[in-house]
């Protein structure tokens, strides 16, 4: 598979990258090289290769869903630069 200059310009536009004509040609060659490497992967026979563990065969360890740091309002509010009662106070930003 080989990319045309027009396709590279479209990719650059979608990525919001400005390319000069020289940069576009260099990028086209680089992308064609990458696609060549990816195309070589199609030649690899993987019929007897078992799937990796990261494909969902393993069950993730799960922790018990309990509240571990609740009821610390005063400890949290003690770090506030300014507060009124149980609330943080901040400067007014909308008038």
C-alpha cells in the first residue's frame, strides 16, 4: 500500500498539522515506510499462537467497594484558605 500526497495532506489537515510541500513529501515517504512494516505483519503465521493474557481471559482483581476515607470534613476544611461553616469560599467569578 502506498499513500498519495493528497492523502498525506488530508491526514495532516485532520491532525491540524501544517506541512510545506517538502515536509509533505518527507511525511509521505515516512508513512509509506510505516505501512510497509505493518504490511509485513500480514505474512506472519499466527494460527497456533494462543492469545495473550491481556485479551480478557484473566479476571482483574477487585477490591471490596467500601468507603475508606469518609467523615473527615474538618480535616479537609482545615486546609482551606477561607471557609464559611462547612463550605469552601472562593472569589466570585461571574458577575
